[in-house]
C-alpha cells in the first residue's frame, strides 16, 4: 500500500500502539492511512480485532468497498454492518467471525448495551477502534457515549482496552471565540478520545500542501431586490393573521427571520398548553408563511407559492372546515391565491441570487465540459427547488449541466427524504459522469467519497467553521473555485467572515495543544476525563430522578391540535427501548390509519411499518408497527401535550418526559388482548 510522506509522518505513533487523532484536510487520505494502521495492527498482534465506526450509514459501505476490502480481503475477513442490513441482529457472531468490522457508532453502542447474547459485545472484544469524523466525540453524541464507556473501564484500570485512532479534517472551536476557550475545546476532544497526541503534517508539510491544493475563494454578493411585491403580499397576509389573533406582530421581530420563527414556535406551544386552538392553529400557519419567505429569499417566488399552495391543499383535505379558524385561514389564502400566483411569475422581481448563480455556473461549465460541481443549500426543499430552476434554464441545459439533489436519509414530516439507496445511486451517477452537478444539503459535507470538483457554491448558508472547511474540501480539482453566494451585509455573509477567523483560531489552538509539555498535557487530559465521568454520573442521576417524578398513571396525553385527552402514561410501552407504543386496545377509537404504509429505510428485526395514524381532527400522531403480526400504534411525543399533577406542557423528545415507560412484553400483551389464547 503506497502512502504519501505526510501520511507516514502522522501514523507513526499509531504504528507504535499509541492513541492519536489524525488531523488532515479533506481528500488527503485519512482513511487510507487508517487502513494501513489497521493492516499493520492485524499483522503484529495475534487475535487482533478492528472496528471502524462512522456517524452516517452510507459511509459504512463506502469505506468497506473503496478502502478496507481492496487492501485487506486477501488476508483478513472484513464485514460491513449497518441499520439497513440483517447482520445487526447477530452482531456478536459477526464480530467473532471477522477481523475487521465497519459499522455505525449507534450499532456498536446498541451492542454494548444489549442484554441479548447474540447481539452483545464488549469494548474489550476489539483491539483497535477507528473513529471517523472524530470531532463529533462531544456532549451527548453517540461517539462520546462509546468513549465514556472506554474511560469508565480505564478508570477501573482495565488493561485490555482497544487502541484509539481518530480521524478529522476540522475539530472546530466548540463555539469558542477566544483563544483560551478554543484550546479548552481541543483539549476536551483529546480527553474524550484518550489521545496521546494530535498528529498533523509538520516535517512533511510541503508534501501535504502539494497534495491538498486549496480552491480560490470568492465572495459573490448581490444586492437586495429593489422592490419585492410578492414578499410584501406574503407579509400583508401574515399581518392579517396577527390581526385575527389580536396579537401585534411587532414583538415577534421581522417576518422571514429565524427570530420570528422562534417566537412563533413559542406561540404554538402556548396555544397547545392553553388548549387555545385558535392561537395554536394560527401559529402553525404563520410558520408556514415564514417558511415561504425563507424559500422566497433562497430560490424562486414560484417555489414559495407552490410550497404554500400544497400546504393549503393538504389543510383542506385533512382539517375540518367546521372549525372557524381553519376556515378563516384557508379562505384568506384562497382569496389571495390568484394575486400571489400572478406576482410570483413576474421576472422583473426575481431573486438576484439566482441570477448570480447562473453566472457562476455558466462561467465554470462554459470553460470546461469536464467540470463538476456541488451547490450546498440549507434545506431539502431548496435543493429540489434549485434542481427545478436549473432544469428550467435553457442556457444551462445547453452547457450540458446534468443536476440532481442529494439530501438526508432521515425521515421528516416537512420535506421529502432520500433513501440510502437513492443517495448511493446519485453519488454513483456523479462519479461515473452521468451527473456533473450535485445540489446538496449538509449530507455531502462530511465523509462522502465524491470525485474532485471544480466548483463548490455555498448558497446563502449560515453554518459553523467545520461545515465551511468540509464544504471547501470538496473543491479539489486543479484551479477549482469556492464561491460563497449571499446578499451584501447579510447575517450569512458576516457569519462566513467569522468562520474564517474561527478556522485560524482552531489552527492556533491545535498548534498550542501539540506543543504543550508532555506532563502538563497529561495532567490536563486526566483532569478533563475525571470531570467528564463525574458530570456523566450527575446527569444520569438527574435523568433517573426525572423519570420517576410522576407515576405513569398520573400522566395524561392530549392531542396537540384539538386538545382531546387520549391516553394515560400507564398505557405506554417501549419496543426495543426506543419506539413508544400504546397498548390500550381502546386507544384505536381516537385515531384513523392511512392505507399507505410508511416507508422506513432500515430493516427492522421483529416488525414492519404500517400506515400513518392521525387524530380525527387531522393531527398526525405517528404510525402503526406490525410487531410479530400484532398491530401497535407508535406515537411521537411532539404531537401531544403532557399533563402531570403539576403542569401541562409539550415535549420535543421522549427522553425529557417526567415519567417512566416500561418495556413492551409481547407474551403478556397477547394473553391480555386475546383471552382464548391459552385455551387454543
């Protein structure tokens, strides 16, 4: 296996068995260096076992097929295990039978905590643990949960712990803006990973610079629309809704901003808790108008119009028009629909960012028919809208631009999601040249094996320095360019400038940590590790106390929309300690089930999804699971309001509710719900 000089430099301590973080720019072969370390580790240590863990499912197959298998298959057994394969059900067996296991961090974490023999493994079953994109090892992330288990064992003087090898292009500053705090963040990452040293190319820096050429960065800034009749019309309708509520809009901030969105989210929560259906419903609709203004600012006016039109078609179809608020809101939109459509088609007031984007793409693809590019955008909706816009431009079609969206695989009620197979198919077509432009959300920033690009455009994004570094690293072709496209003097532009300063701050902090005297560094790392374990115990104790705050039978759940009381906390159980189901047979009278099964990308061991379930008022609650032929309704807590003896409030996640939920007992449920079962 051929390595560059800088790769040899950074892996040297790992070949000696030390825990290190490899810090190298995107596209410079961190994974290839890790494969070599794994190969040498297996050669030198009889009975060695390697785990490569990743934070995204599609990276499992990518690392397996492109890196580990080609170099190790002749001498070692390599297996890839992810949530969409059946192997996870026999994880322990696959670990025993193979030398290298590549899996998501969540699969390994589930195996560590599993009580089932065929799934359970110990961290000490592995002798080398490679952690991809290891800057995610912080706070309550799954990487950190794994490493907390490691540190706990280390504190108990367990001598059989695996060697740790972390890989990252950008550890970031952890939201720090001053040098001392940035150093603390880097030290905390090192402590979490039990790192001996962060390794970067220093002696062989020239070799690295020759390999990792940086793109030319440009700020492509545009002025505001001189006039905005479509946006003004949307804002007028929002003011009408505020008048209907008799709530002034001035205290909510400017329409079309994140500040306004946050205030509206709080208004919706208030309405849910107060059982004020008018307030809650108006808040939901105001958020949709605000989302439409976001879309209007990002892509075309007609995309914003279509977004609202689809929403109101669904409202007419799913919500009762006997409710005066539903009727008012739908009628308001429909009375102004024709005028909004007319304004959305007026090219005189089109988004200036799109004109600049067209110019960038024409310049790049005109100069070379071999060009490839990525446009990074904030939302899935804007990715699909940009694709439609590109397909509508004859000038871009003539240049041979073939574009496709690449978005996340996680399920969302707000927008369409891609399956993992669809993601892999898009990347495959891009690699083969059948596509030459990806329009991507953040899913393409990290880890994906995407060919070198000539142009990367960050389209009106406001993210952190890690995202900036990762996205820029995709522009790796000769004479490539990195364009930041936004409005002049916008928050996005100011944030991008800040990110540049934070990147330099990160580099200074890493250099400082690398140069710390050995004893001082070790002392700081040990202190941070002890503090982390103490904090973890305190958090765990608080979590257990929270779960026992109220008996489940004293907790009641109300539909978030219509405020009907529908179940008690004691009616709930968890399946696989994750999915919350209602086992009360009478619960079915409160909801209706759609005919179309919900699509889930993962292969579940004991169940398949059924149809979506929703309250008779139209509020979606979750979906049915068919568990060993038994139908159980899975409910999402965010769709309900929880009443305890002390308060009534909504919760975003099940982990935050103040009562405990028992694990589902299949046999007990069948005996209770099928009385004649034992007789048969």
